[in-house]
């Protein structure tokens, strides 16, 4: 069609006002930079979200099942949970806040009692151990000292290594006329783990459930049961949690990882939307440049427009000429931006130029996760914004009156 031919010719032509071509180039560059920035920013946000989710699920399970006052018949309830489809594993646990000390220091920690036999495949501890194995928790030193696994940052703070002794101190000991007598238990460090999250590595310790019961002086019970689901069902843990509550004979409370971290991931989602809006302003600036460039072209080509109308061109055809011109700028800038953004994400993901402090962020390198849906939304939004900018100049061109211009 001749409208497309004329649009391409106007883009290639050497205008009397040379800066019109410069504004068109700036428009393409602005769209390109805006789309690139949007792709990289959203890829980083998606990477952070997925990385944080993986770090959380490496320490915590997909679903936690609890009962008020603890689970007494946890063996039977665990077996009922394993009978539910898409459940991959279940293990009981104990949980306590206590104090730990060594000859070089001390502080508060989270003590978790686990069953090493059933914990494999449910929690990520076996894969995070840099010294020792999870099976070491089931054995004791010849002198009867229970084994304990510490986080790397916690071990560094206490200045202990595998084989060293630490003391656990529970302030909730028996009450006597002289006051509360704290419980004290000497343990041997049998392993050190590193999850990559400073909060966990600096405050978490693992022991076998019988040793934790003996230390806390509690009966044979569990504070809860951790449940792992199949990888394909990871996004449907909320429905599986409901199914667990409906399937267990005794009343239980089941919470999935999304419910337990709802505020955190809601904040990430809100920040992602806010950042999309902020960076999209770059594309909006480029769209304003398109308006300026096309209006100048219309002013320069008023005589050509008048001649075309005198030869029979309709107002709709004139609008299409300048709409196609803006569309070429829009699609070119968006395409270059998508290619540039994907290329930059690939470079950042492969070579990891940017390193992050592990005591501030939950990962050590800048995480990149490109989601096809994000790229699609960015491309469509950029084209929609920039094409909208062509409507007024195109309408302005269609209003040119041949009689007034050619008289």
C-alpha cells in the first residue's frame, strides 16, 4: 500500500530541519533504553524473589503441620500425611529458643530437634553441610555428649570447629526457692552448615530429637511436622495444606510456605509493580519525543499532504502514513530494547559481574530470572504507549486543508 511506502520514504528522507531526524533517533534510543531497563529490573526482582524463596525452602519445609500444645501421636499423623497424593516426605521437629556459649563467646540461638532418618528430602540441611553429615546427630561421643550442627556464621562467632565443645543453656529450668535453675547441656560440634542466608547461618543449630527432649526435659512429642511436596505441586501448597487438615483424624493446623511468608512476598510484588511504573516513565519520555518528531514532520510536509489530498488521498490514508511512521519507530525501539535487555540479562547471569554482601542480602551474586510473561507485558506496554503517541500528530496531519496550503 502506498501509505507504507510514503512512511518509509519520510523516515529515510533528508529533512530541511536536520534535527527532526535526530529527534526520531532519540525516540528510538529512548524506547530501547526504557525497555532494556524494564527487562533487567524485573529480571532482578524476579531473581531476588525466586532466590529468596529457594533459600527459605532450603531451611524450612513446604508445609508445617501443628497442634495446640504439640503433637503427641506424631508417628501416626506423619503416616496419614504421607498417604496424601503429591506429598513427598514428612518429618517431625522440635523447636526452642535457647542460649549457647563457648570459651570465646555466646548468644541466643534457635535450637531445632530433627529426626535425621526422615529429615532427608524434607529439609535442605544434608545439602548445606560443609563439615560433617546429618547422620552424625544419631551418634554420641564416648563420654555421652550429644552432637550438634551449627550454622557457619554462628560457629565463626563462637570460634569453634568440628570436635569442639559448646554449652546449651535453657533459662526455663525448674523453679526453686532460690529462683530458676537453668538447664545446661554440653554438646560436641559434629557439623557446620551454610545456607547462604545470614539470619539462618548465625542463629540456627540442629540436634537429634531425643537429645533436645532430654535437654528440655519434655515427654515424647513433636512441636510440629514438616512436609515436603513434589516439585510440580510447589505452587499449590495452599490447597495441599487444606487437604492435610481435612484428611487428618485429629484437628491440626497446616500452613504452607506462602502463608508463612505472605508479607515478605507481598512487599516484593508491590515493589516490582512500583519499579515497573517508575522505569516505564523512560518509555513515556520517548513517546513524547515521537509526538514532537511527528508534529515537526507534519509541519514540514504540509504541502506534500495537500498534494496527496488533491490527488484523492483520504484523511484516513494521511493518518495511516504518519501512524505507520510512528509504528516503525515504536517497533524498532521495542525490538532493540528486548534484544538488548535479554542479552544484558544473559551476561549478568553468566559472568556474575556484581557481587552482594552475604550479611546484607540472602544471596552472594545479583540474581537474574527472566520471565516470558514479564517480557511480553513490557513489549506490549511499550508499543501501546508509543503508538498512542502517534495518534495526535496523525490526526493533525489529516486536518490539513489543501485549499489553504496550495493557495
